[in-house]
């Protein structure tokens, strides 16, 4: 903090204490109940075990003789910035909605209308019609929005899905078309063609359809944006959040799914040091910290035996364990707790901490890791990269504490094949028309033997084949460079034109940055996830995960091969 700002802060804390908001969570009234009016013996502090007394004094560090006072008041200057915008892709800003978890906003994808979803929506709509005594109209909807098995149902074709579709022909219809018709208003006009429909019945049908859309939005909520944060060329999510009217930008350029918290963000734009916004002054009563195993605050009280420091298994190189043990045994009573509640989805800076002790002395506590003239910064917990202000900020991300994740319904493994000098994307399984994962592993077809003339001892083979679910990514030059390469999706002879799943279903030409597929490879999965937010609402969405793979592989692809012909 510049000198002028610190001076202003000290002035605000010391000369204007009435502006500080006191934060006292509760009061406890302590009253002594002496058994005798004579305190002579109690004041003697008789010692029957001098070694015990000396050990306790050493344990509390009283031999250091610091004569330090205990804190009785803490005044804190806080600068808090709440999020107001969400950046999708490249400079596509949308208003930030605090009622939606950040994971849902970042990872959500359109829900595929597979056969299971069509059946679920059809059953819900049937109940809505039955509640209005119009259950017979379900057949009219099946004629109006006929469901085509090949084009109206997403996923891989299986015998189970086709058999289930044939069994449900009596009530199944294209629920996606119905929902789209309700949203654009065409549904209210289309039901005029139902035989014998009356105005009152039409009103009931419109209300039932609106109830179906409302149920769908509650069950499968998703933010109202068509832009996706998934970057197919990087196999990761890329997004950013903004605050303070565009002066603060926290970017997450390499989120690979899973846990999303403060460590996924970097500060890419911030206020210049010294131009600090409105400061909130708060007043606290500091409380001594308590944890299991710490020394008892009373000299004559035995500690809880649940924590046995004598059983610590510490090696000569375990400096961290030794430091923690020293803190627990010697300095635990020197630390105080100041509870500070921050809003979810905020970036806060503590501009100053003014501590007043029992002697009336005041100390302005600064940051523990100030910038050191461009050198290596010291370690600091919860510090964001790019945060160059002396008062380091704390980002309380609006992310989920936990979520339920279903088994992956799609999985693609990217692996390097050094013998073939290319990268393979193996579609291991993809969702069927029932929404269940179906294995796509296919063995390579055996080579055709062909007839060999008598006396021939060798056969020339132009090239071998690979399984149909192996998609090649071949090296290609980066435009404007003669050395840097990227990986371009290709296709083997006879391979289907389009990939089966959604992960590789990217418009051509599809390139992946060469450094995104290391020697260990990458694994990309898609799965349903479900979680509950702070307001009690439930979210169900499809997200992706992109961890590191398990190593290199070999497809067995070779060219210009000479095979020995063995006589029978």
C-alpha cells in the first residue's frame, strides 16, 4: 500500500472509530462463586511440583520475556468487490447470476433428447393431461409431433433401444418439438387441428403444455446462453468473471473440469495500486484460537490425550511437521481468530489491520508477503497469480462444495503413437439412444490374405488397418510458422465421416494444440452431474473432465510392409 493510503487508513481507524461497524456475535457473563471470603491461600499460588511449573512456563514461552500485551480490539479495513459479469469464450460478456453455481454456468451443455428423456417427458405430460381430464388427447399429440427413431432420438442405435421404442409407440411423441412449439407459440395454433377441440379444452391443453415446459426447466435448468466455455482446441474450459464495472477480471484459462475453486483463477486485470474503492471499517473482539492438542490455558489443567505429540513420526527432512509441532506447543496461545463473513462470489482485500492491546498500544498489521521489487514472491495461501497489489486479495468463488457425478456416458482417450508419428483419439464409449454408455471398442479387421503365385516367398503390404473407433490426428504446420505444429483431425480409409460422440464432433477443420496432448495423453469424459445450491435449488447438467492420460499407445499402423509367405 502506498504511504499516503496507509496514513489515511491509520487516520480512519484511530481518529474515527465511531465509523467502524462492531461485530460481536454474542455475550457471555462470568460470575465467580467463591466458597470462602478469604483468598489468602489462593493468592499464594503454592507450587508442590516445581518441575511441572517450570515445564508449563517453558511450554508457554514465558522464559522469552517478551512482555507483550494481549489484543482486545481489532479494526479492519475491507475492500470487497462482487461479481457482475461472466465472460464466455472470447469477450462474450453476460450478466452474472448469483443464483446459478459457477460450475453449471461454465460446464453446462444442451441436454440430449434420448429415448429415456422422451419417455420421461411423455409420462409427465400424460399426468398433466389426466389431471385436466384430457388423457385421451395424448394420441393426438403423438400424431401431431410424431417421433422418428432415426433422427428424433439422440445416441447410438442398440437392440434394447429399438425394442423399447416399439413398445412405447402408443404414447411416445417428439417432446423436443412440443417444448420448442410452446416456447415459440406455435403449439397454441397447432392444437386447433385436433378433432372436436373446444375453447375450454384448448385452454387446458395450453396450460398442460406450459406445465411440461416448467417441469423441464426445473428438472434440467441451464443458463440462457448458447455460447460454450469448452475450448475443443485446448481440451479444457476457458472463461472469466468480472467485477467493479470491468476494472477487475479473474480469468480461468485452463479449467479441466472437476473441482472449481480459487486456484483455477488468475488476476488478469485489476485496479492500479492506490486507487482503492470504498473501504468498509469493521470492529472485532479477537478470540483465541482453539484446536485439538493445543496446550491448556490453565497451568494446573491436564491436556486432552487424544493428540499424542510424542508419537509423531518425523524424519530429518520433515521440516513442515517440525514447524507445526513447534507452533502447537509454543506459539498456539499467540494467535487470535477474527471471524470475517464474506459474500459468495466476491473478491476482497484487507487494506489494513489495526490491533489494540491491553496496554493501549496500537499496531498496524500489514501483509505477510509484500512485493519484493520483482523478485521471487514468498509463499502465500489463497494467493492468485497476477495479483500485484501489496494487499493480496481473497476470491470466494461461487462454486459448489460437492456434487454427485454419474458414470461417464462418453469417453475419448487421446494418446501418442510414436511409431506411427501421430496422435489417436479413441472413442471408447458413447451414449446409446437410451442414454446409457455403449462400448465402441472394435478390433481391427484381419488383413486379406489373397492368392499368392507358386514360388512367391514374400508379399508386399501397402499399409495395415486400425479399429474404426480410432481417429487419427496428424501433424500440421501452424500458419506462419515453419517449425511449430498442431494436430489436425483426419480419417482413415473406410472410416465413418463423423465421429460417434459429441467430444470429437467438431466442425472441420478441427485442430488441437500440440502441447495439449503430452506423452501421458489426455482423457476426456462427459457425464451427468447433480448438486444443490445455497438457496436449495437443484441443478442437473452435463459436464466434461479432461485429466491426464495413462501413457503412450500403439495402433499397429505401418506402411510398406513385407510379409513372409509360408508354404502350407
